[in-house]
C-alpha cells in the first residue's frame, strides 16, 4: 500500500463517523440538562493557575516559543503517543505513523509551512527535543479533529460576551478505568495562555496548546473576540493535495486566528479578513465585537464565506451559538450540543446574561461532555469588571442526578483570569 493511500485511508476513517445521520435523541442520563438555576455551580476559585507565557512578536521567530517548549518537553510527546496508538488500532502493524512522519518531514523541508510559523516550529523542536516532523504534524492535526461550542451573546445593557467549550479527543483511546478519552486528558496538560507583545505593548491574548503556534481562542485588546470551530467533515482532498505538494499557498485555520489578531484593527476588519482569506479547510469563525450587535458566525469553505448568522437577525437575535454543523445540517444524535445549548440560552434570557450564567450554560449537558478540554469566557465591554476567565476540565460530571454528588467531588477546575 503506497504512502498517499495509507494516509488517505487513515484520515477517511477518522471522518467516517461524520457521515452518519441523526436518528434519535440521546437517552437519559445523556440527554441535555440545563443547569443555569443551580446556585452553587459557578466557582471563581482557582486552586492552580494555568501558566501564562509572553510571545514577543519582535523577537526572532525561532526563539519565541523556546521557553514554552522547554517547560512542556515532557508533556508534548504523550499527545503524539495517543495519536500513535490510535493509528496502530486502525491499521495494525502497517507503518502508517512513520509514513505520516515522512509526509510531514517532506512538507516541512519542502517549504510548505509558511513563515514565521516554519521557524517557530523549528524553534519548538530544537528547544523541546521533539522531532520537527512531529511538531509539524501537531500543528496540522488540530485542523482535522476538534469539536467546540461557541456563543456570542449581548446582555440587557448592550454588553458583549463570548464563551466557548473546546472539545477535542473523540474516539482517541478510551480509558475504561478513568472514564475519559486519552487525547482529551493529554491536551489538558498542554493548554496554555499567551500574551502577544508588539512594540513593547500587549496586542492580543490567546489560548492554545504547547507545541502549537496558532491560537484556538483569542481577544484583540479592546476590539474583538474570536473562536474557531472545526467542521464535522474536514476537507480531506485539500489536505492530501497539500501533503503531496500539489497545493502550497494555503492557510491553516488556527494560524488564520492569529493572523486576524495581528492584521485586523477592529471588528469589521476582522470580519472582512475572516470572510475572504483562502485556507486549508472550511470552518466556523465565531466573532464578537465591542458594540451591541457585533456578533456573527462566519461559515467558511476553503475559499470564501457562504453563510453568516448574525446578532439582531432573527427571532432570538441576542445570541448566536455554533457547534460543528452548518445550520441546515442535523447533528449526530451522539453529538447534539446545538439543541441543548440553544434551549439553555433561551431559558437564560437576555436579561440574565453574565459571566456566571454563561459559565453555567457552558457547564450544562450536552455542551459540557467527556471531551471538553477547557472553557473560556471573554468580554471586552465588561473587561474592567470581570476580565475573562477559563476553566480547564480535569474531570467533569456526566452522570445522572443520583450520582451528581459524587461527580461534583471529582470535578476539579483550574481557572485563570484574562
């Protein structure tokens, strides 16, 4: 079996589950459960801070992430180990992981990684001791398997809020004893916050994973907030063309997030850039601003925006919520975060939107699930009062009401303030 065919088979298997249709709602105790009226659910205590790092955009690209790479040199390899185990489960003794490594080595050495990311990846590899082809693979793999729920909401005073749960790790090595996904748990240990400095000033903040040079969630100071959700079915053909060298000049979505933070000075400029930039695969950009009505979901294919649900545009015009499906697509019944999330937001109502209540929405089932790595809540308009906060999910409760007490005892959270 040739190298391209091996890779295609693996990626196709990862995406195959997405082709199934919704057939029935999830049964109890996995059905949606809105928890906004639980008085003690919101906890601001932060027993262990997630590390903050500073990225100096004026420094040489190879040195920018060196400190992070040295700190996380022992936590990055386990992320790759989960992928290696998953590959072995699918193809057995076939040397697919080694084939993948060779593809990414060729892509990296062949100049298909654009600057400054190429030098940043090389710097991470040099500082961590992880082979550069594996760091290069990590930076692309997140394009293929990432599930999220993102919300932009406007409160009764015109204040703007942006919340998201990052879900990652479905189908990647189930731990029967701990009742958790192996990749999800590995990613919790490499989640970091970054301050990006330009000309000596704080330009934007972001959340990402150690080893990656893009951002997953970000805030351009005083101007806009941004999160990106992957599509349920990635563009495998485009990825294969890129891996084999047929396509070179493309952007990866997590790098587009970062580029938007650096190129756009306000909400409208960010919206224009996100709507038109050519990229590797389609995705959903959830964009919030600093004024009432500035909130939209930019639904993308690889070349352009083709749909844009907005605030102030429809019956429930005070919030927009996006998971990993186009509006007309029915979600998989095992992955229907949209129905429960929308119902919980409507139950909440515009008059009750706050840091605490949006947190409760994001902690409601099925928005919160076994693959939730972290929760982020941001607000530019309320920044002076609350900043923004994130919670890393160490373990989270998915049991029914009878088991809730025990589950809550196991639910440890790491909070950090933006």
